[in-house]
């Protein structure tokens, strides 16, 4: 079996996913890990080697993480990520689709990630295909809010990642999973209409999906940045 590193330089990002390696093994550099549980107090995932039953995956950074130690992963958020892949069966070409491999730390044939650059040099970058781990990033403008349910807003989509085809919509719900963007008094909360921001589509099976109105789907749009409403 031949392993090949795929990737381009990472870009700075104010969102970092923190996790503890509970697999009992060494997670290699750029290895694929599977979320096993989430600790709300420490805001930390426990991760294991992909076992074929997971739905949320992260890509490790350039440093191997021993068992019991902590690692960090970047979410997609519109940026390419580095991944370890298996090249023993077939050449990995630009545009190839790959997925986490049961019992291994690498990506192989599948549908969750797409190879997007630098294949000829023996390296490439991958983007999630809107599935495991994270989805597209959008620019939105808030069209309506509900003071009786202040953890979501209805927005209109203004843009998405280059190469995609953003869909303009006035019925898309975005959620304040951080609990800080919409933490405003009622009279200021209404000023959010017309405010623009960014949201990323995340699969969140470990977060509360019933306390919101409307009910939150596991895969939902989560606010990452928001302009300040005027006035505050």
C-alpha cells in the first residue's frame, strides 16, 4: 500500500476544531479522524480511527498526534485541506472523489471529498463535497428574525465558493451555534434585519437539535461571522 500526502498551504482561520485522540493509536500527519463524542464543557471532540459507522470526519494537521494527546483541525470554510490518501489501487487524478476508509487513516475511493489541485506533483488538496465534516460557505443577508426564538435567522444567499453555483433564497435558516452573535436585547435583535454575514454548513450530530424553533437538522447552516447591527 502506498500513502501519498495531498495538500497545499493552509490559510489562517479563526475557527479551529479541537479534539483528543482516543483511538489508542498514533494519528499520522494529515490523517483522517472520525468524531466519536463531544464534550460541551471543554468544547472538544473525542476522535477515533474511521470505523465505517461515522458521519463526521476531520483532517489532522502536519503533526502526528499520539494516543491520549490533543490535536487541531481546520474546518473547510471555503479553504482546501490536506489529507493522507491511498494510491495503491489507482492513480488519483484531479477531480477524483474520495472518502474515509474503514480501519485506516487515509482517504480512498468514495464521494465525500474532491481532489482540486497539484496532482501532477504528487501532492493535491481536497475539499469536502458538502458531506462529512463541513460543507459550503455562503455570504448572506438577514431578511427576518423572531424575538421569540433568538438562535436563528431567515436569510437571503448572496454568494458561495468559487466554482459553485450559489442559490439565492429568502427561506434559508442560519443558526447561532456559538451563542454570541444573536445575544442581544429584543429591541436590538430586530436591528439584525439587513445585516450581512457568513455561514458554513456543518454536520452536528452531538449538538442539541430540539431547543430551537424551527427544529434544527443535524446538518445545518451555522454562522461564523456577522457584521454588527446598527445601532447597537
